[in-house]
């Protein structure tokens, strides 16, 4: 029998009280336990699992490009899609909550968005793979014909 109030190691149940104290408590727990699971307790007492972290982080070079894209007038949503991060990270850069020491770059910026969705990117990738296969087959047939003549 578990002792009352004890939580299993590697698990945190986030209640409204913890939410009010800020996400810092949750982040400290997750950073200290890379295999930890975080559960959010709803008002009705149901527990929902928090999604795993993507592992995608922005560095100074990325922030400089993002600032250049913002200065150009790109939408935050499009910039976030380009880097594969949550739009909040771009908002943090825009308000200088993060990367305040980084200057924007204006040369060699990515093209203006919107960018392909994951679905559209996957379809394009599959189409390219099919075309490459067809070209290889055509090249083999041409080689065979050239050898026959």
C-alpha cells in the first residue's frame, strides 16, 4: 500500500495550485527527470498526459534570422512553421524576452511564407521519390537499348 500523498518517482500531477505558482515548477521537474511524465489534472479530476518535448531549440543564428523575418513583415505563425517551433517562441524573440542580445540579419532570409503543411510536404516527398524511381527505370532502359545497338 502506498503512503498517502506520495507520488511515484518520475511523475508529477499538476493541479490548479501548481498552475498558479507558474510553469517554472513543472519545467524544473521535467528538466530534472528526462524520462518523467507530466499529468495535468482537470477540474473534473481527470488526468491528461502532457505531450513529449520536440527537442527543437533555437540558437542565436536562428533568432537573428527570425528577427530579420519579423522585420520583413512575415507572420509569426509562418516563422514558427519554418523553424518547427511553437509560435510562442517567436513571440518571445519579438518581445525580446529571449535573444535580446542578438541583432537581426537581413540577407539570405528564407522565402516568405506560408509554407507547406506536414501533409503537403509528405505528399511532395512521395511524388519526388516516385519521379526519381521512374527516372532510374528510364535510365536503365536507355542503357539496355544503347548496349543492344
